[in-house]
């Protein structure tokens, strides 16, 4: 089984600084996302899934968070048995995203605390983690799971190193468990994060790693489709 862990906002420098061996795997590096005008989450994940720049299509949608791609237009269509857990532009729970972003707005207008925000994000993370761990026990050709913990917590707390170290430890442990259940593990992020005081914002590169030695320098996020489909059983 090929497993893909899609980690929103996973920062290359934090992975190295916090010594996350399960995230770096055999080889790792940065992705090139300079083809996009801005490092927008939905745009980059849609482009990752389809293997082409989806910026124009996503931004033309009235509500980008409800933008959806047909499975047949993604790399998943090349696999017989697949599962995608909470993946943006594909299977993500819109109600959860709306709840998270509404609470983020309330924090900035002073009507919600950071503790309330963190509690909601961790609640959603635990739900996704449970679904993923249950899926690990099943038989798939490819299993794709999305976690937004580093991104959502990072937006309000990226400048708090001790807090982010705990977040990265959690994501490292998920990768460790995933590796026990698969032949190959690809870890990918849409973008990294940079500190703005205690807060965090998207930067202009992403992160990737693979469980085997491969020759990828600074691949574009749109180049991974061919790489992933090369593991399809014929």
C-alpha cells in the first residue's frame, strides 16, 4: 500500500530543527510552488491532486472552500482500491472548515480565546486521526489522509516554539504509525510557515519526503501525480 500524508503548513525548517526523523524518512526536501501567485491552501492541494495548475479554476469559484474535483481528474483514478480522508477539494468536511474559520475570525475580533480555538482544532484533528488509524487496518492500494494541525495552530502560535514542537511531535508520531502499515510513504505539504510575531503566515515553498531514496531536487507540486501513478499496480 502507498500512503500519502498531506500535512497542511508543514515547515521544512521546523521538521529539521525538531529532529522529526519519521517526517524526514530516507530523503526529503522543499517543493517549488512559485507557479502560483500566492500560496493558497485550496489551490495547491487541488493542483497536487490533478497534476496541473488549478489556480484559475479554484479562484473563479464563488466559495473556494467548497470547490470540488471529480475523482476521475485526480491520480486516485489510477488505483483500484483507494481512500481519501478529509482531503481539500475532494472529501473535506465543509462544516468543519467553516467552524474553524469562523472561530479564527472571532479570535481576531476579540470574541473567542486562543484556548477555544485550539480546543476545536484538536477535536477535529483527533477525529481525522481516528479515521486514519482505522483505515490503516484495511486493504487499499493507496490511502490519502489530510491533517491541517500544523497550519491551523501555526496561524496563531507559530512563534511559540515549545508549542509548535509538540505539534510536530504529534505529526511525527502519525508518520511513524503509518510507516508500519505501508510499503511506501509519501509526506507532502502545500506550503510552509513563517513567523509574524507569535502568529504565522504561509511561505513560498512546501515540504516533501519519501520512504525510499529517490532523486527529487525541488519538484513542483504538480509533478507528483506522475510519480504517484508510477506505483499503480498494472
